[in-house]
C-alpha cells in the first residue's frame, strides 16, 4: 500500500469519525447546523450514522479495497448533499464543508489510483 493512500484514508477516517461522533452523541453543534439548514433534528442521528458507516467503510477498505472505494464514493456524495443543503438556505459559510469535501475527494482519488 502506498503511504499517501494510508495517510489520507486515515485522515479522512479521523475527520468523518469525529464528525459522526458529534452527531451521534447529541452535541449541540450538529443540531444548530440542522436548524440553520432547516433539516429536522430527527435526521441528525441518521446523518451521523451515514458518517459512521463511511468511516467504517474507509477503514475496512484497508482489508477489502472495494468497500473502501464504495465508502469514499458515498462520503463524496454525502458532502455533495451537504453543499446543496448549505446553498438551499443561502449559507455561504463553507470552510468546514470544503475541508471535509476536499479530504474525501482526495481520498477517493488516491483509492482509485491505489486499486
């Protein structure tokens, strides 16, 4: 395995895993974000579960590369939806989104190249 693939996948897993944790433990930040984007708070645990599944998939990808590829695609799609949610309500605070999206796109690219 290439070092770039390992490091970037680990960083993406760390970012997405920590976000999933905040969503799943009921932290106030994800709830405030849901309110701002006019998303029902009942969706917050679902979104956290999707992030957790993506994280688990990235880590599983070290052993089963196809699952890692699918997880990376899923996370890119997840954050594409997050961009739509931001733009739908006129939010222009996209720095956090851009960090997550760029990390997941880069992970997808190195995963494809690794395969």
